[in-house]
C-alpha cells in the first residue's frame, strides 16, 4: 500500500512498484493526493511507462479536473493529475453495469464479453476528445429512470494509464487481472508471490478499522459486546434497520458510526442499503474494510439490486455477525403509491427486521422533531414493526431534549430514547451527497456513536429477520388509516 508520503516499505513508490491501482473513495473531493509527495510519485510512474489503473475516484484523480459543484450555482473545480485527458462533472449513477469494450488497451486485451461491475458515483459525466475505451449501460441517471450508454473508461496515448468508473472490474473479471499481471511481465512464481502478499495485505488492514486510524480491532476475550452479538452457528445474523423520519436525519452518519464501533469489537459487520443509492454505505464499508456485496442494495419497486427475500437468503449464508441496513428517505415515503414494496417500512415488516428510528432536529427544532418521531413510532407499531430505540440527532440543547424525552416515551411506549449532539464537520457537508473528507466523516461518526449510543440496545434484540411476505395495498391502507 502506498502512503501519502509516496513511500512503500520506506522506498519511493516509483522505485518499488511495478504498477499501481488507485481505488475509489473521496480522493478528489478531499484533496487526499494533491499537495502530497504521492502526487509526484504517480506522475513519475506514468512517465516511466508503468501501468496505472484508477477506479472511480481514482479515475477522477488521473483526469484533468472534476466539477464537484452538484448543488452549487457555479462550478467547483478540483484539479486532477492531468494524466488522462478528461473532465468530470456531476452525474449520479449507482447501477450494476456491464461495460462494453470499444477501444484497445493492455487491460482489456482479448475481452469480448461485457465487463461486469457497478457504478457508485456522484460526478460521473466524462467529457473527453479521446476515443472511449469502455462504455457502460446504465438504467438510472440523477435519480431518474433513463436507459443510457455512457463513457466509463479511457486510456492515455502511451497506453499505460487507464481510468474506469466500474467498481469490481478486477474482482468480477479474471481476464482483467491476468492482463494486468502480463503487462508487468509477471511469471507464475511472481503471481503466486503477489497473491500471497495480497492475502497478507488484507490480513494487515483488518487489524484496525479504516486505514491508518490506529484503532485496533479487539481480539478474542477482549470485547463483551462481541461475546453477546457473535453469531451462533446455524442462526441468522442480527439484522437492524437504521430508519428515519426524513432525509438529512443522519442515517448515514449513525450507520457509519455503528459499523466502526462494532467492527472494532471484532464483529463481522455487513452493510446494506434500501433502494439504489449505495453511496450511502461507502463510509461504513471504509471503516469496516468491508465488501460491497452483490446483495448490498434491497430492491424497492424497480429500484435497487436484489429482492428482499433473496437478500435475506444471502445474509443467512454469509460470514457476518450483524447486518446494518440503512433506510431510504422517511421510513414511510412511497408507501401509498401502490407499488409494492416502495418504502422502508414495508421492507422492515416483510423482513421481520427491527429498527432504530432517528430524526434530525436541526430544521424544525427539537420540539417539532419529538412530535414527528413520536407519530412515526406509533404508526410503525401499528404495522407490527419493532422500534428498538429512538434517536434525536443533531441535538443543540440537552435541556430541551430532556423535556421532550418523557413525551416520546409516553406516546410510543418506547423507553430507549437517545440524543446525539450536533457535530461540527471541517468540510463542506456531512453526507456523501456533498463534499466530504471520508476519513474525517467516518471518524467523527465512530467517535460520536461511541460516546452517545447505548450498545445494550443491540444485545437486547431477540427478533430474527425472516421473510414473511408483503401486505397488499388494501391491508396497508387499513393499517395506515387506523388509530
């Protein structure tokens, strides 16, 4: 692994490495490579003809520039390294994709079948005068259904620098791996050593949460929480949904913090998103050093990757001790549009999945938020959905919180009420939708949840997830109008 100082095992990257793969993340938004010695090392490797492959944010780093001003009235330009002649601008895509090879490169040599993977980006529109290397078929653009073929891969004139927006391009396509290894002239013995070093690398990064956080994962016998939550053989992993009363309530922040703390305890933590916007679980996967699973998105209507029943079957056969399922918008949004399922509540009920319900108090105040979340909690009970805890997020006045806490308990019958204080972030925003520095966002989530979340909540959950079918529209309406 190359560090920001441009060194590998104490040696300069361009002297030590035969090639480089730059993964996704928030590299371009957070300026993680610009203004570091690593920038010069990458440029030197490119000039030496060594292979460099950038994936998603890694591609953006290799480009000329990226406009990250999706919510800005004017462009916000972040400069890349200029190794690939391309400019990026906002285009959201979270599809599973099949990439079609249209150009020639060492990486795509002799590949005639589609390259399988997924998109997970906010700034994915590529403008380039160069011939495209790969084009992806996507079904949804900027939250709207739209079948489209988009440019998703480029190669430089010298043929050694490649960028692609397709995640899992190496994992899902063995020929891609072979082509990369052949380009660096790796012999069979070399390949064995590379694969062994990869195993050691994975083992080493899984000794702590995140990358170079110095927060070590606890070993056997050092975590009471692990002893209580460790999955027993033959049982379903504990599944918990983090749902909310609306967008910008802090679902991603809370899910990320929970993921980091649970992984620190030595638990294997899986993350899943309801609906298509898998970008939301990327911060949690960063802390757990986890994997975006093929079932990482639960389908609602025609949006997302996999139907709930199949997702639950995959979870049962997985390695995970606990699964965190991040909701979408308000837990009730979409419930009455006659498409089944179309809301987080329908997923929770059909999957027998208990819930942590949160609301952000920053918009309407703590008083309004308490009334809103109490109404949500009561209606979820009507739908036979267990709410294990209620969280008031972004609390700015603890005395007001204490005043409304009793009201929420009385209205809902839920006695596990928590407050998470308002957190100041150094960067522009606190969700993956806007500009963040991934490292800061994830550690803020980890530390905030560590200080403010009662983990006995998880230990006390007895309900096991299982598919029990969906309510029809008439049944939904009857419950919705009751009480």
